[in-house]
C-alpha cells in the first residue's frame, strides 16, 4: 500500500495502526473538525485502484452510513484520495471508534464462551443484522474479527458496506475471492447470491466457534473448507451445551437457507426466548439473586407483550404469592428438620451442593477399528480434547484407529491420544554394488582380452602390409612409365 498522508481530507489525523487485514488497514484517528476520536479504514490499492470497485464501494458506504443502531459501529464519512505521481487513487471510511476488542481476540484469549454469554453475543449481533436486513443490506462477512465487544459486554458489528462491495466486485486478477471461508454459507461457497439467511448461517458458525472452542470446519486451504460447508456436517457441539442452544445453532447452520431463520430479526427473537432459561454468565452475574420490585418508571422486560395496565394487575398478586410460597417452604423445612436450622441451635441446614457433571466413558471396543476422523469428531463432540498419533502399521487400512489412551471415565476437556494406522514408509533398496569377478573368472577374462587385443594387432599389421604393397606397386608402376618415356 502506498503511503497515506497523516491528515486525510485536511480533517482526519491518523495516530496509530489498530489492525490490518486483506481489505485494508484500520487506524486510530482524530477528527480535528469535531474534536472526537474515530477509526479510519484505508483500502488497499488492489481494491481501491479498481474504478468499478470504487463505484460499488461508494454506494455501499452511503447505504451503511444510513444505518443507526446500538449494535452497529456507525459510519461517519467516506472519502477518496486522488492519484498522485507513482500512486493510485484510494478510498477510506471514517467509523465510530469502539472502545473494546474483537470477538476474535476474546476467543484467542478465552478459547470458549459459556452458553449464556454466547447467546447474548448472538442476540446482539442478530439485532444489528435485523436493522441492516430491514434496510436491504446484507453484511456478507460476519466473523469474529468483525464483531467488537466493549468492556461492558455491548456488541457492535463493523465493516458494513465493505464486505458487500467486495463480494459484488469481480474476482481479482489473481483469482482471489473476498470473504472468509470459515464462515461462508453453503450458497456463498457455491458461488450463489448472498441473502439475509447467509448472514444467519455465518452468525451460527460464529456461535458454534464460541461454544466449541473451534471453527465448524478446518482444512488445508479455503477451497476445501468451502466444499465442507456445502457437503459436510460439523462435529456435534460439546455435551455441556443446553439442548435449546444446540438446536438454535443447528438451525442457523442448516444447509438449506429455507430451513434457517430467515433473517436477523427471526434469529434475534429466537435467541431472546432462550435467555430467560439460561444460567447467568459468571462475568455478568449479579451480586444477589433477589428480584427487585419494579419501582416507578421501571421498563418491563421486552417481549412481555401485555398492556401496562394488565401487567400491573397481575404483577403484585404474583409477587405476593411467590413470597407466601417461599415462607411456606421455609416453615416446612424448619418443622421437618426439628429446628436444626434455627440460629439458637448453632447449626445451619446443609445447602444442596450441585451434582458433579457426569463422566465421559471412553472404551477401546467402541473406538478401535473405526476411521480416525469419525472417532475424533465423536470425542470432541463429547467434550474431550483429541491428539492424533499416526503409527506405521502394515496390513491395516490407512486411517483406522489402533489405540486410545486413556480409557475409562474421563472428565470434560481431558486429553485423549488417538493412534491410527498409516502405511509404512517403504525405503527403496540401495542399488547393488558391482560384483568383483572371482580369481578364476578374472583369469579367463584377461586371456580373452589378450586374444582379442592380439587379433586386433594382427589385423592392423596385415592392413599396414597391404598398404605398403600397394604403395610399392604404385611406385613400380610410376618407374615403368618413366622408363618408357
């Protein structure tokens, strides 16, 4: 990328580089006109130098600037840098500077998120996508790097407009297609048109990564990953993921777009219905579980759907009934316990400790002899970590599991080493050294050579004699002619 001036459009001062990607570089900047911090993304020359791309990008930037939503990083301005001697024209976007980090950084540090936190992130992103989809804009590149998380847990989507413009642009001269294969929807991977359901699939893949600690599909190159999105199913999520959350992610990642949530709004509503039934994430857990009585001006929970008057009529009796039920249970426990829970006894009733998570049974008979990819997916899906160990074994099909260690009852996240057969490396035999002839053979060979050499010498002498006779005959002939003369 060519050098950019520190002050863009005589207004935006670039202070430090935040991140760089395939599309461009994101700088921390300062808007000198409005005296506020901003983020400035400057496009790379390979895209910004394409006039067709600039036209599409300019239109999409205008559309993205119209999106105002709490879960979308706002776009403030768009500009182009004129071409100068030795440089191409370029373009830049001025965006809201979000105080936080990307979800990709969060996952790199924490590896996995619990179900409650994952659903909270999914719900917020889907809420932002709902606003975009309603405006006719498809993001087309939802991935952890484009999801920003503030210290307060607020989520914002970034790179609106850029992803859509890049996807609609022609393939570059090197054959590179813009996008991230790990989160491609099957229709995008097949070269089809992206729709709001495509964003839903990508967000489902992000949620899968949050819950499983790994992406849905991994392979050596993007083409293989794209084929897996079209053809394969990801390994099951860990057994610790609640059934409702599992079903939500599976539907979002359905191969058929018609089987998914149709857009961000539908996915947001489905996630919101799960929130009440999930345990509070430790990072967001309140200090006390007492439900505060709603005071004047308290906003009711979204989605309650009942008119204000009706909510007031049943809220107080409902709370009163709950208090009576709690008191009744406390009295009954005191009576049945013989007063052991009273302060005067000096003892307290033991609290019910949560049941330990069930162990994960791993047996040799169930795994040995099966394909290693199948065994790996099964163990990971049951919440274990897997280390593959190729072993050279003759007489077994390549990829067949030969051993598993350890076995028995394991805990979640334990490491299991899976050994599998690979064909032995065939080392070519060294070329045989030239065989030295034995003494008797050596003598015979020497005599034959001597005879051949003598024969050649005899023939050479005969030829020399014949040549001399011819020369002598020629000389006598010349002398006879001279005498006659």
